[in-house]
C-alpha cells in the first residue's frame, strides 16, 4: 500500500493530493521499517518520501540507516546522490553517485549525465568530458555532442586547474 500512495503522490499535480499521498506513504513505510528494520527497500522509500516532503533531517537519517544496512547498495547511493544534487551540494552528490556507478549503476544514463554536469560545475572538465562521452555513447544526441565540442574547445588541459594538478604529481 505504501508504494501505491507514493506512486500516486509522484503522479499527481494537485498539491493537496500530493501532500496527502506522501503522508499516507510515509506512515505505511514507517510501519514497515519498524516491522522489518533490515529491509533496505522500505528504508530507502521512507527516505525518498521525506526528501519529497523537504524534511531533510529525516530523509538523511533514513538514507544513512539504509547505508548502515548496505553501504554499497547502488539504489541507496543513487537516491542519496539525488538528495544532494537537488540541493546543489555537488561534492557530496558526486560521492554517492560514484558509489552507485561502481556498484551496478554504470549503465544508468541519468547517473552518468549528472556526474558530467557536476564535474563541469566544479571545474573538473577532464572528468566532465569523459562522462559526457560515456553518456553520448549510451544515448547519442545533438545536445551531448555539442556539449562535448564546447568543453573540448576550452582547451582545458592548459587551464590553471590542470596545471596545478600536474605540478603536484
């Protein structure tokens, strides 16, 4: 029943209905997490509901609880990455997306593109370009091709960021 309410909340445009469905979903998921404390699925889902409700401290608490169950779980790490991505905390988001990527989400184009975007925003154009190319190979598009050309036109290998890194080696 919890999944039913969560799906309804995600698919309705009406604010009041969304709020009501999220409350019902969170109540059901909470009960399920009490009945089966080691069930990672219900723990992740409860974290996601709290994330949608903008209850950050509860969402984080349940994401961390899911990570205590399995710290390398790709789904937990993906959604925790989403949590930080939507809050523009890119360094934290990258950490969780990378764990998801390394543990089963390497074909998830959403993860690949978000890694590219975040590395670009953080100024790591070499990694950004690498992930844009992976995304392009998985799902070619004119937009991705243009982004790759744009980054390569910057000649990032000669920028200060990469010169500092080369000097440290």
